[in-house]
C-alpha cells in the first residue's frame, strides 16, 4: 500500500527540521519562525497543517517515518504525543489551538 502524500509545507518542514539525523534543527526552525525568516503565508499554513496533524491525526506514523527516518512511533497515539511535544519545542509557551 502506498503512503499518501503529506501536504506542503508540512512535509518539507518535517523532512528538513525533524530528520532523525538532524541535530538542533528544531531550534533552527523555531528561530526562523520567530525572526520571520519564513514567509507569513508559509508559516501560517505550516502551523495549521501541524495542528491538523495533532488534533485530526492528519499524519500517520508511516508518513512521519518516511519523512524523518524516525520509527519510534508505532501508533497514531504515540505520534500525537510526540507531535504535541514537538509543538512545545517549536512554539514555546504556546498552547496547541483546538
């Protein structure tokens, strides 16, 4: 069974900043968002896609592994917990909107 495509820019952001071999790239993403080095339109779309990935389970463990190489999350619940933690690292002090 083929893995369904993850929408852009979420796919690129996960591939670039969350790759299992990338060191401190989540911090780089946070800084680029804070300093508005990513266009407002792209940042807004990424945030919404990220929220959907968490709340609507819009990202499967298989999709996450294909993008990042990280195979620690075998269930949607494990991935949701990790994405929530990742949200806290990227958007420090900000609750995940419903």
